[in-house]
C-alpha cells in the first residue's frame, strides 16, 4: 500500500532524512520508532504531501504521490502530532466535515461519524463542541477525524502523547480494527508497550536513516542485547579488558554483555557508593533500539 | 468544487456558532449612523440634493466602512486554521490550495452581502432610508461587487502576510483609509481636492458611487453597471493574484 524509497530532506546543513525507505502492506501496522528529531515526522509529512522532499519517491496504492498528490491524498488519513480540531463546532460536525472533505456523501459521513465515535468512546459526546472536550477526548477526536473516511493508509504521529490510559487503549483498539479491515497503518510513538500490544512491524529511524526494520521477534533475536545501565554521581566508573562502560548521557553508562548487578558492584568495589542507580537491560524492543541506535528512545537527539 | 463546498460549509458553521463579532459589527454602525445623519443631510442639501435626509450617504457609508472590518475576518479565518492546527489536516486532504482559499472566501462574500443588506434594512426601519424610485436590486448588486473586492483584497493580504497582527493592520488601516478617502465617512464633495483625486483608487469610492446613483439619483440596474463592473473586475483580479501568491505550506502565526 505504501512504498517510499530514498526519501531525503535537508534544512540547510541539517539532514532530516537521508535516503529513508518505508514499506507498509495492506493490513499491516508499522511502528516507526525514533528519538525526537530522528526524522519520523518529516517522513510522515512527506508521505502525506505536507512537505516537499529533496529526493525520493512515494507510491500510495500504486499512485505516485508526487505526480498525483490529490489522488494519493484520497487514500490517506493522517493525524499529525499536534491535535487539530475545530473547537467551535461539535464532535459530529468535526467528523462529518473531514468525511465530506474526503468525499463521503451525506449518509456515509453521518454513519461513519457515529461508527468512529463509538470506536473511540466519543458516542456520548457527538453533540458537544470540540472546545469543551477534555485533553484525552480531544486527542481521540483528533484521531477519529483521520479514520472517518476509512483510509487505505493511516498515519498516526504519536497519537497517544499526553493521553490518559483509557484514550491509549481506545486508540490502539481502533488502529488494530482498522488494520484488520485491511488498512495499512504507520504509527509513531515513544511508548514501546503500544508497539508490542499492536504486534506491529518495527522500523527504527535515527538521524534521518532507517537503521533496522522487521518483525519484533526478528529484531529482538538479531539485535537485542543484555547488560546493565547505571548512573554515577559524577565519579568515573572503573574500566577493564572485559568491562568497558560507554557513556550514553551525562554520568549515565551502559555495559553490554552477560553482566548482572552483583558483577557490577564487584567491579566498583569500594567505589560502589558512587552508584546512583542501576538498571538491568533485558532483550526487548527497548534494548533493540539501544543496540541499533546507541541511545534510548527517550534520549533527546543532540545536534 | 466539492472540497470548496465542504470548506465553505464548515466556515459558515463556525460563524453560526461564534457570531459575536458580527453582532458587534452590526451594532456599532447603528450607533454611529444617527450621529452623522443630520450633518451629512445638510451637506447634501447644500450640494444640490434638496430632498436628501443624510441617510442616503450615512447608511451605505457605514456599510462600506464597517464592511471592510467584516471582510477582514475572512483573513483571520485563514490564520485561525493555523492556530487551531487544522490547516495541515486540510492540506493533507484531496483539496487543492486554491479550493481551500476559495472555500474560506466564499462564505465571507455571502456574509458580507448579508451584512450590508442588514444595515440597509436597519437604515430603512430606523433612519428613514428610502430608494425614491431607485432600484433595491441595483443596491444589492453594488453590495455584491463591494463584497467581492473587499474579500479579494483580504485574501491577497492573507496569502501574503505571515502574522495575525499584520492582518489586523491591513483590516484597520484599510477600513479607515479606503473608507475615508472613498467618501464613506463624509460625502465626496467635502473631501479636499487631493483626496478626490485619489478616491477612485479605493473600492469604497466605487461602492459609494453606485449607492449614490441609486439612492440620490433614483438610479436603476444599468446605472450601477459601471461601478459594479469595476468592483467585481478588481475583486476577481485580486482573488486570482491571491490564488497565485498563496502557498499552502507557508507557516502563518496565529498569535504573533
């Protein structure tokens, strides 16, 4: 459904995307993982036609999105990172408007508005103005507006950021259902549990490059690592031939390998009082990300 | 066309749900009109219109003056889409940039005509405005022409400017400068010579010319064709320029 090839985009000297590829099949959910500034939003913006790339190609449902942007746009639903709804009209009017904009007739947009409202727990709020919704409800309406025309390709850019637990559950369920119905979904998030619960394929992007892609099982078996991560009070950690801590943030170190907490304490010896915290790294998506990018997902990108 | 209609409908819904600006814009001229009616009436009598009451200038004059303020809101609608973060959603739809621009402009043309007509209606009921053989249809044509040119100016400004404050400056300065120079505040006969020379370059002048033809000279449809053609022609040219200048991916600051 989506084939993006060699996407590049620069802002002056800053390379936001460096030849990134992305493939999503119908019915597939792809979790796009990357730190802030890694290039996720740039990639989604280019695919949605919101941003002109410097190079590359995008095909949506077999349509070249750069030469036929209007035809491609009809297949796409996007919920950008910032919530965008009309606060002075009702939930129903918001949903029906975006349905109408996508070409649904009166009957279809009315029934679809009720369907997606129910799917996202907004059915009791259909006649409430957008501006009177809570933060979580606003986020759900924002997502619902992207679903209302049953897009073939749905792109959600951090749809649950700042959302309550109920909202997260409802958004994830709605996304899963849409994928079951055959839509291709690109989902960006900082919450790895969401990717796990969606059983999504994973694409890891960093500094504008796709570094790894595949199923969660494959990535964990190919890339995951174990080890420890620890924070000191500023005291440098000991080093040795089989103990080489890498500083990943200020006073924060990582050591990979078959290492347990007692081993770490033994390495520090009398200096163990300088340890502020210790975390065991287990093979999971978090450590896959760490192994592939050298950073944690919640680390900020430094220019 | 379909997407333009969808955007037009949502704009009208937004205005229906948040009508306070229009209510204030209707109330203010109704306060101003009676204050100027007598003075302007005396001026018209002195300038060869012995039966004039003053309503023949003060009502269309205030409609023209405040009409520019009302039209300015069309520009704010563009900025508001950025403030509400709905602009990117519109852009990501199958709508072309021009259809988005016209979708926002068209409801404001409708509202602008309705606004002017409402002030004329209030002038009829409260200030004794009479057509005296002139054609109300011709008045409506002038109102439509003025609406088109004002919205054209505002859309070109919205396509060009980057911040809401800049838009506000165009709205305020445009209303006062065009209104003052175009004979909407005081009859043209009372303007200094240099202003009379400049007046034809303002849309207010042509709107007032049309209204004077109808209300002071009992003019009909054919008598206003000239001013209406100039208004609509200029408006269409400005709208085309706005569509050409408009870049949907340009960032606009709602709060700056």
